[in-house]
C-alpha cells in the first residue's frame, strides 16, 4: 500500500534513456517498496480486479520506478500501447452502479491510481462509498496501477480523465510535452523525511555525510540530500547513493544501509507498529522548499472541453476528503471496505495512518485541495536549478518551466 509515496514514478532521471544513450541496456533495479516480489507487471494486470496487489510504495519511489521503466525500445513501446488499450477494460473493475440523484447528464470518467489503494486515496473511496460522485452526476471507475503504464501517461493520452500524481512527475512530464495539469492538492505539505535507526547513533543530518543511502533511482535524490547536508553544516555533501529494491525500514534493519527517505504517513507509522525507533529529519527543516503532494491531475484538452465535469468531480472528491478530515476512523473503514479485497494486511496500520494524515490534508486552508503558486514554483525551480527536470531524451531542460501553468484551483468548490 502506501509506503509513501510512489513514489513512485517520475521519470525524473530517465535512467533507461541514459543507458540507451550510452549504448547499454542495463538499468539499476528499482524498488516499489512493500510490493510482493512475485508481483510483476503482467501478474499485477491480471490480478488487478482481485485485490491481490502489493502494498503501496511512496511517492518518491514511484517516481523512480517510472524513470527506470520508460518505454525506450520499440518492443517496450508496443507493450505500452497494448497496455494503454487495455486500461479502459481494467477501469471497469471498480464502478458505481447505483442510479445517480443528479438531475443532469451523468459523466462516465475514470481515475488512474498511482499505486495500490492507500490513505492518500481515502477521500476518493469515501466519496465512492457515500455516493458523493453519484450525487454530482459522476459515474467513476478506478484504473488500477501498473508499473508499465503510469497515470500521467494515461491522462496525457486521454485513456483516463483523472489521475493521482506528484509535483516531480507533473513537472517532468510537462517538460516532455505531456499536457497534464494539477487540479487539486491531496496533502497540503510535504510529509517526507530522511530517517535513521535510533540505535545507529546517526542523530543529525550532518552525520549522514559519506553514509549509505537506500535510494530508488530518482534524479532529484542527489540534489535534495546534498542540499540537506549543506544546510545542516555537514563536512561534505557527498554520500553513497545505492539503489535498492528493499523497503526503507527493511533496508535499515538489514544493516546494509544507514539512512533512507520515507513518508511519515505510512512508513513512519509502520516503524512504530514494528517497534523500530527512528531519528527523523523532515525535508522542509533542511532548506528544501515545501510543496503539496500528491495531487489530482487531468488533461489540458479535457479542461477546455469539459470544465463542468471537472468541477463536479472535484466537488465530490473534496467532499470525500473533508469527510476524512472530520471522521478519520470511519474514513479508514470506508477505505478498507471500498478497496479490493486483500489490499491491506494490517487494518490497524491503515487506521493509524489515517489518524496521522487526516489533520494534514488541508491544515492551512479553509477547504481541501487548494494549491499555491509558491509551492508550484519553489520546488520545481529547485529541481530546475539542479538539472533534475529532463526532456524526452533524458537531457536537463535549459529553460525554466511555466510554473503557473502546471496547476489550477478553478475547479475546486467555493468555501
């Protein structure tokens, strides 16, 4: 489920593209944290409707998975096209059949998930279970996550109307001319952190200089951690960046790594459940710009053609997250009940994760979903300044992105 979050995916360094450019095909293995080792792309697709998916990995790891598995060869591109064609069928696994109370035309739309169901998605499942989408004239289906075709690709190619993404992914895909736009922030602030075991004696960021980092292959990892080391006054900004498939907590417990990057809303709670004491160093405490993550995305063309549908979709989604803010325990139960059977092997972990996240969905805003130009400028600009935004050929872009064009609040309900 959530090892937060997905990471999972960004294309941020297009490792595959770099390998191809060098004439090689080997790409460092990426890890989707907590994902069962037997769960591969084909088996995940075939079991998408049975609920036998692995636990979610964090936003950052998803970014790395996408980077490593970009479609760079002709056979891979063909596989991607076949998978894209298959997604409308998969989307039908989870749907609403109750007659809508909306008195206008009902819009059938799909939302592409960024990983297996988790507490980032709670508001969506709440809105489905409580009928908020139906009440707003939306017939919603969920497209299961696949490591071969990502939400940004599905939304950018009109295979899904909406998706779950991350600022790193939105920024990078837009740099590659994928017309996606963020229409709402799921979590207002960055909840990720570097962690070490309490028993390691590494009780400050400065002590991480030269140490072994359990990485996942994202282009942004090196500059972010180096910046944190510099901010902490470390004697060096160098560290050993080692890509691994191990889950962060397992990586630290193995003794092969000294520190990892996690999302406290899931892996931090998971460590507590396991009785593992951690030193926690939030990114935003060490000179890293804050940003909202994850986010809900749609397609620029869909914005132009169906603004009313987006408004109704976001109204229902906002109602789901507002309910989760006010009723975390019940929202966790609705998530567990609404997700495919077998999604969660530890319901208590879901409940505790929800208790952690509900107050953080929109702590500084009157209503859920609001995004700021500052957040959409400062962190992407940090990425740009450190050459972590790459074009379709895997080269750093040389012109700053249009930061304001990456998001809009116009479809959020008035509050």
